[in-house]
């Protein structure tokens, strides 16, 4: 980035969004322990007890069979991410 000051100024809000996202996932999904990161594979591990390699047809089908694209799967995770990000953006304007 050319403007390091803008980059530095945005680090705090981005960390807040990440932290809030992890907290909201834990709350809504009832995770035990802490979420290691916000990577899909780590979120899948918490929700399904394992992560899936979605480029593999059998793994992708197992993900779908486990409810990966159901209302309580990936769409819910993405909805939580969107909500948390939107709330932070509204705070900033």
C-alpha cells in the first residue's frame, strides 16, 4: 500500500471485525473452545468436526451431505460475516 497511515488506521477496526465475527460464530453455533482462525477449514472443523477439501468431488459431496449449504451451514457463516462487517462500517460513518 502506498498510504501506510491509512493502512495502520484500518488495522484496529479490521481486528475488531475479526474478533466480533469469531465471537458471534461461537455464540450462534455453540462452539466449544476458541475458534483457531476465520479460515473456512477451521470453521468447518468446529461445525462438522472435520474440514472438507472442496476441490475433491467426494469431499464436496460429504460437505453438502453434512449440511454445508443448508441454512445452518455456509450461508449462515457468510450471513454472520456480512452482518458483523456491516455493523462496523455503520459505526465508522
